[in-house]
C-alpha cells in the first residue's frame, strides 16, 4: 500500500506540470497575444478623480540679482481627473455617423471637464455630438476624421476655450505633466495599433480618445469613446504613444505625432 501511495503522489504533480507545458506549446495559453501587451482591465484602486481647477493667473517673480537654475517639479505618483465619459454611440447604434463620432465624443468630454459641466445622459451626449457634426459641416464641409488642428479649432470656436494647444512629438512625460497640471489630453491615434479587444474588429483606422490620468504603476487612465467599457480604460504607455498619429488622409500610421492639450 505504501508503494502504491508513493507512485500516486509522484504521478499526479508530474502529470500537471507536463500538461501545462504541453498546452502552452500548443498555443492554448497564448501568453504572446499582442492584446495582452498594452491593454488592461480597470483595477478597483484607481486614484480619486479630481475636478478641473482653472490655472491661477501668472504672478511675475521679484527681480533677482542672478538667474537661478530652473528646477522641474516632481510629479505626483498618480492622477485621475474627473472627466465625464460618453461612448461615441450612446445607444449602441453604430451607423455611419456614430462610427465617426470619436472626435466629437472626445471634444465633448474634454470641453465638459474644462467648463465644469457634466454629461448627464445618453440623450444629452448624442444631441451634443450631432451639434458638433453640424458645426463642422458648416465650418469644414465635413465632420469625419478631423485632424488635431481642426479639433483644436472646434474647442476654441464652438466652446470658447482659448487654452488649447497642439503639441507635436509628445513624450510620456509631456502627457503626465499635462494631466498633473489639471489638463485634459486628447490623443489622435491609429486605432488598430491600440489593440483594444472591445473595439469592433479590426478596430477603427483613425481614432481619438482622452487621457485623464495615470496610475502608480505607470499606465495611462483614459476615457476611450470607442467602447462602452471605455471609462477609466487603462493603456500601457508604450502602446498608447506608439499609436499616436494625426489624420493625414488615410495612411494614418505615417501621420505626424501630435496631441491636443486642453485647459
């Protein structure tokens, strides 16, 4: 009996270990799936969402005898701005308009935050996005796939927000410092490079989303209007930055790297 028990207790662990490696070899545990490289589920311990604070008026410093070396202020360990969320198709009606409403949704979210307003209902969000469509048709003659500069113009001219800047070649530090300063960051992107599994596959050729913060472990907190699960959606910084590309007529992967800082 002791010999049989010994064989049993040795055989079972060996079988489990061998089975795991066999499954991994055969591809049933796909640890190399690119979707697992950059997109994460929302954790339960996101930092507290902070409301928009208008920048204080600049106060000139007193004259100094000698120019002191400038020091870069350290960033907080985590930031999460209280930017309201809407999906670009509030009623899950992915028709031609709503498939192109990622820019409208991103503009609505960023502007609402800076102006201290909410997005109270799907009906409200849908109506505001159609208003933005009409504004663009009157201004540009089209509303689909607006560039970073055109999106900045919408924020300035439709919402009256003057504190809007298009920043080329943004770094991870650029985006972190912007949100740490209480500013929303709108990101134009080659949508399929984001690898978001909740997009209608293969994903949008061109996309736009809002960065609203970052976590202690370095991931960006976003409001991604391309999915109903897009509130506080986390992206690995390398994945997000690699996807940053402005609209250029179709070959988005070669578009310039630029973001829109609002606030």
